[in-house]
C-alpha cells in the first residue's frame, strides 16, 4: 500500500518539479544574457578605448573574415560613424559639429566628395574623394564636439565628413554622396549660433539680423521657434514664442509654457529666430505666441505648419544649454571679482596677465577662445595646476566679441558679484597707492567690494593709456609690463567691471561697457586712483597679427579698405601687414615707468631678479 502511494506521488510531483527546474534555469539564462548585452553596451567595456575607430562606413562582409573575437569587436566598433550634426561655412574654414565624443589623441581627416553635377557622372569621377587633416578638434558644449576643416577644394562639396586617419576608404562613395546631397551647409553670415537658458527665457545669439549697433531694437519684430527634429524638412515639432528683448546679435524670448514650468526640459532643444520685419509680410496677421495655442498636439502641429509657411525661421545650429556652472568659492557664496576676455592666439601673453591680476584679487577667469591654435589649452592647464581658477570656453564664432561678452555675462552671473571685461594686453595700475606705498595684494578686489552693496552703482569704468613699442624690436623678455614704458599722452577709451545681475535684459554692450538696468549708473574711476595700461602698439612681430582678424563685431578687418580712420587701427597703416618706417619709435609721447617699477619691486625674485612668468616667455 505504501509503495503504491509513493508511486502515485512520483507521478504527480515529478512533472511539476521538472517544470519548476526548467523555468528557474530559463530565468537564470535570460538574466545572464541580459547582463551580457548590458556589458557590451557599457562604456566600461575594456576593448572600447583601444579598438574603437569611428569611420564613415565598413563593409558588412568584413565581419565574416575575422579570425578572432578581438577582431570582431574591433570591426564592430568601426561601424560606428562620427555623426556630423551641422556644417557651417566660414570665409576661411569649415566648421563641423559632431554629436559623438571625439578622441583628441586620434588623428582625423576631413573627407571631401566630388560634386555630382548630373546622373551621367562616371563612377571613377564620383569616387574621387580627397582628404585633408583637420585644423583642430575641441569639445564645444554638453551635446557636441567641433572640428575645423580647410575649405573644400574647387568642384568639391562643402558637405564634408570625418574619418580616422589610416582607415581604409569606404566603398560606397556614390551612396554617401547621394545621401549628402540632402545635407545642409549653413552660411556663417545668416544663422542662429548659440542659445542660453536664463530663467523663464532663452537668449539666442544670431548672425544676420543686421540690427543697428549700440542700441536696442524693436523686439516685437522677432519670435523664437523651439523644437526637436528638423523643422526645415517638416520633421519633428516646434513651438513659437514672442521676443521680449533684442539688440545687436542677441534676441531674448519667452520659453514655451510647457518648458517654463520645468526649464531643465529645455536643455538640448534647438531654437531659431523668426524675423517678421519683412515688407512682404507687413499686412499679415502677427505670429501667435505659444501662450495662445491650445494644449493639443494636433492643433499645435497644424498651427506651426502655418507659421512655418508664413514666417520661415533663420537657419540655426543653436541648442539651449544652462548657463549655470558648478564652481563655487571656498566656503560657498559667489566670487567677489571675476574676469572675462575673448582672444585669438595670445597664449604667450596670458600667464603674465593672469598672474598679475590674480595678485590684485581676481579669483575666477573665463577665457573665450576664438579658434586659437597656439597651444593655449596647455597654458591654461598649467595655470590651473598652480591653483589659478581658469576656464577655457570654445567660442568658434568669428567677429562676435560683443555677443561673446553677453554670453559670458550670463555664464559668470551665477558665480561672480563683479565681472571685468578687458583684454590680455590690458593691465590695471593704481598710481596713487603705488606712489604712497599703499598698493597691496587684492587692491582691485577691495576697490569693487566697496560697491557690492550699492543701490545705484553697477559698473566701474577705468580709462586706458595706450603704450607703443618703446624703442624695442623684439618681444620683451620680462613681459609687456616691464618692456613697454612709453605711451600716448591722452587716454583712449575705457574698460569696465560690472555687476552681471544688474545688466539690462537685452545684454547690450559695446565691448567697453554694458547697458544697465533702470535706476543704476556707472562710476568713472579718477585716473590718479586707477588706470589701465593698454599695451596696444607692441613690437611689429606681435602687432602684425591684428591684420589677420579682429574679434569685435563692428570693427572692420584691417585688410579691408573700409573705415581706415577708425581708432581701432594704428594711424597711418594701410591694408597690408607691412611694417611702417620707424615703427619702434612711434606712439611715444610720455615715458611712464610706474607699472614697470612696481612689477619689478613686487614680483621679481630677490636672488635671480626673474619674474614668475618669465621662464615661460623664454621657453
């Protein structure tokens, strides 16, 4: 009886136990497989840093010829493409905006395709692909990297790609070129190029609006279009909002209602400017604000199709990012005094400028680099290792100094009580305190701190004295503050230190000063208290670089035969970088050794008499 019951129990429970066992094993196997997939897709995969080589394409059959697992991984990762998100054509180079992270240790080539003029183009002709090394590769923002390429050769397309140097050429030329025919290349003189989130508004930086300089414009003539995807191709979705301020190259617009409730949603969204100041559109109904659009996806899409048809937005590569940074003063709170500048190929001057002004009390530096190729990143890294608080911001947009300063004011506002805007050849000096022996560390910071709680003063202006070559023929070994000692009698212009949270919402500036909020004013610093030594007319070897690019928006490049009487130019110079007779003796009306004497007595090493930045100038 017992044995019969046992046999029944076996017949009843054995299938259940077997099913339970199989089910458990299946779950474990599935979990292991998922973990393996996650492992392959993870950034921690050991093979990726070594073997990842992005190229335009790779033949799918090449995977079958691999004889090892490592080769399979290598070829798999080679199939990833450096995705070119945008292309911008400048007068002297082509800018590529890449959505992938680019390994700066790898050498990249720019790939140029032959223009296909008709369908009869021979395959051999079409396959004529040329390559040139990239000028530079840099991180641009939290979404993209940038690569600068030479201009395309004659009869080659500006739709340029990137390829890792040494990789085998792609075999599907015709397919690539046919696809590239639909790609867009933006022209630099007409596009939105940057956008910053600022509270419940977005500040958009635009080239091509042709607004009058040095004054605010009628903001009712502009709208901003926000969206994902490519609205130019009738893809994705878009919202339109009203502008609330406009000046020069800056348009400030309200955020769409759905985004303003959670501004973090705005990060990465593309934004363009719509200019409704068009005679052909004068009689049409004004663009409706997004606030007037019902919260219906279909209605929004239909409305925006009508808006896009009537008011075509300007081309745009601008994607919104948050201006807030994460650096804070030790102990919390804002830095008392920061400095912002824009430069191009002035790495040799930056150490002296930063070390000197840090002694005067500058705590934080924002360097907007306008396509330098003289090793400035290495200099900044060295300075940070010496505990100078310096950030380099890639700003590839040429002739946009005013817009760059507006951008910097937004970036620095969350970190700094005061921000100075002056160049790397301009040095603050306190004549009276030096004469009385009162000039000490942090003098400049103490000066601005006296007005940090002012209910009326939001800007401090300081006059500039322009120094000449002072008889020199080569760059001074001990730096500009010691080498150049002869200047013009009268001051030229001024530079400003501002409270960034008290600027006008238009962010209007003329490089030397900003438009302030209503109720606030600027303070002119008396020349016996503080001046700026502007080493403007240096030895010809240094000065001639100004012929090749001026960073200010409304200053004509010196090679152009326009506005030749401008104060920006040196008197008597033509349009070619030819050294005038007796250049080293010009611009010398007053010998002024005050700052030189102070620098030598304060910074020189007692034993060697060398200055802290001198060894780098000689290197």
